[in-house]
């Protein structure tokens, strides 16, 4: 617990934590401003109606979560990569191991701290997103009655839990890539590359790519046939996994990423 | 090879290879308990690789390591709870303060006693800057903080890689006094360095490593005595007479004719303390030495046994060798009383 507490203290003080969160919130705000502005000026009633759904409650709840998973997935990957890479680059992992700390233990507890902050970021961003949607609804004269919809609110904890799992997996993926690369920049760069490659590949090989991490993460809160904000950062109508199957796939990716991180750290020759 | 028998650190046949390059080639070390051990070697000799193996950062391809009397290998990480180390550059989170960094370090591995962090910050004279972010620290301040980090869990064995890096003269004196005090209290300090003057002032015992092997080990006095040489200059036409006289004192094969440009120089492999015997033997035979230069220095010993040659300022094509370094020694000089690391 002493190591986990210390990791949490470090992450609170770490600029990357706040930069990542503020970037997520800024992008979210930008998206809502764009949606509201374009909807207000849209002459095609069908397009306008589709856009209004983003600010129409209770449908807005899963849409906001899906939006956050789309942008936040990439940011979570970068955040995980930054933390894992810096442990190698700054030599702080080396210092801990030389003090007799267990390599896997250190790696997994550091990840636990990162995942906890990523989930907190998700919750805070969700609150911001819901507020934005409510403001957008007010501007577009969409009634807010659905906000208090009992069924939708009842499903919310499960939806948020699924999103938390997806964000944790994205974080773990960045963490694993940076652990292999032993560098912040290389980890983040490769992570971003994988994210966009998956997004592009999903256009050509949707039935294969649906099993890949970002697509599966996008599917954990998506409804069958819904718009998914998955890999590639774009709203792409793709072949989407059943949400329950997606949860299992995401869990498998999470375990695999953590396993790779632990094994790589355990076997590594630490220098520098 | 046990702590009870007075050996804090021992390696046997330690070998490590990085691809085709051999870093360690059967390294055998024995570091007695309660001493400052200077681990010397030229760049690339295997010092840092040894340190990394001793702290579990890399694993040896072959050989054995014993730390504080017990075997140390994969899975024995808890042996390191009694070992403090500073390997290569000090490692810190730049966005945290010095105190927060020590707290973060104390959370990993061996627990640190309560109040230890403030105690150490005072010891390394960083108390006033303890709240500042490490990103604003100078190299010397980071080095001090690194040494404080190595001392966190009050280790029995301290492994320091080039600890004087970046320290100012006051910092070096403070570090030296601290390390001497630790050794005096029964702890063992293993210091890797290539700053020979620093090691000569600090270490009780030195080990010299070259090409991954230990080439000399012992107290500095002992090594200098063993490797000692005396250079004697006589009239050039008396060299043939002087050589056998000197050989009678120093032994067959101990006398070499120095073929330097001036002529008349003979090098005698003998304990420099016996130079008066040589002088007397020559005088009794009616040969008088024009000059007698005594003794190997740690530097000449180091250069000799490691096969290192100065690569700067010697020019090309057999230019003149640099003049010999004369160690300024002042037997009357008192050790500083302070252990402060003032900046």
C-alpha cells in the first residue's frame, strides 16, 4: 500500500496528469461547440435531427461516454505511455529495483495508480460532457426532461463501469508499449500509430479489426448498430462487437498488456 | 565468503557479455567488512556492469555473488534491503521536490526509519532546498540527493558509482568524511571511480579492473610497495657497473636500463622505501647516484596494470611522454574537522 500511495501522490503532482485531463475536456468542449453550432445552421432536417440526438437525454448519456472513449482512449494510451516510459527514461525504476523492490510489483502498482487516475479523469470528463450536452440542449431548445429518466440513470453505473474498463485497457496498452520501448516518446508515438492504424484498417477489415483493442473498447458502451467512436478517432459505422463480448475482449487485452509489461520489466536488463 | 568472517561483498568468476563484447570475464572480488573499497578501472573496464549486477539490475551470465555473507541471485531481491546504492547518474522525478523524491524512493523496497529523510537532507546540506523541484537542482545537488537516497535505509553495504561526480570541493570533502565515518561505524563502502586522487584519499583497499578482470587488489600501500620502482641516474659510463650492484640488492631481473634520451637512468623494481639501500650499495662500490626518484604513484600503477595510455597530448609518432605526476603530500596536514557539505 505504501508504494501505491506514493504512486498516487506522484501522479497528482505530475503535469502529464493534468495536461491529459485538460486536453480531454478541451476536446470535448470543442466537439460540443461544433455540434451545437452546426446543428443550429443545418438546413437538412434529417442531419439536424441526428445531431440533436447528441444533446437529447437520456440518449446523450451513452453518446457522451462513447465520445469520451473515442478521444479519451487515445489520451489514456498516451498517459499510460508517458508514465511507463518515464520510469525507464528517468531511471526511477532502476533506483527502486536497486533498493530491492520487486520489478513486477513495482510495474503493476505503478499501473494501478495510472489506471485509477485515468478512471477519475473519465468520471470528471463524463460530468463535463453531460453538462455540455445539457447546455447544448438548452441552446437548441431540446427539452431536458430525459435527464432524470429512471431507466437510463439505472443503467448508468454499468455503462460507466464498462467505460472505466475500456479506459483502463487503453492505459495498459500505452503502458505496455512504452515498457517495451523504454521511452516516453517512442511509447506515445507507437501508441498513436497503432490507434490510427487500427482506425484505418477497420474500414477495410471490419470483421477482423472489431477484435482489436480500440474497436473493442468503443463497443463496450455502444448499442448494436450504433455509431461507434472507436479507433481512428472518427465516428465510423463499423461492424461492432456485442457489448458483452466486447467486455471480455477488452479484459483479455488488459490482462495481456499488463502481462507483457510485467514480463518485460522482469526480464529486462536495466541500465542507463 | 561470509559476513561473519569479515567479507561484506564477494564475487567469484563473474562473467557478463553484451553481444560479442565481453564486459566481465571471471571477476573475483573480496571486499572486507568495514572498509572503503575503491573500485578502479578505465572506461569500459566493467565497473558499472559489476555495480549493476551487484544491485540486481542486470544478471550475470556466470559466476556467484555474495552480499553480506549470503548468496545473491535472481529472486533474492530482499538482500538489497541492506544495501544502499547510487548507480550511474542519480535518478529522480524532475517535477517533485528533493524531499518528495526521497519519500517516493523510500516507498519502494527497503523501508526507511521515520525522520530519516530530514536527517539525510541535513547531512548532505540540502535542507534549505528540500522543497524545491529537482528539475532546478544543479548536478552537484542531484548527486548529493542521490547519496542521501543511497543512505535512506541505513544500509550495511553502500555501493556508489562515481559519487564525486559534479560535487564541488566542499561537497567532495563532506562526502569523503561521511563515507569514512560510515566505514568507521562498521559499514562497508564500495566506491567505483576513475578519479585516482579521490580514491587514494578515500579508500582503504582498492581493486583495479581491466577488460573485465581484476588485475590488482589490496591496500594502497601494499600495492604501491609491490609495484614500486626506483629510478636512479648515474654517469652514463657507470651504468654497466651500477646495474649488477643494484641487482644484488633488488634481485635478478629487477634492474632495467632506461633507454631514455638522457642516458644513465636505471629503473629498479623494488619497494621505494628501500631506495636508501640501493644508494648505500652504489656508494660502497664507489658509484654515486646523481638522482634518485622514488616510488610508483597510484596513477602510474593504474596505467601500468590496466595497459591504459594517455591518449591526449602525446602527439603522434612516438612523441614525448607527459612528465610524471608528483603527488603533493603534506604529512602535517590535518584532516578537516567538519563533515559539512557546504556549497
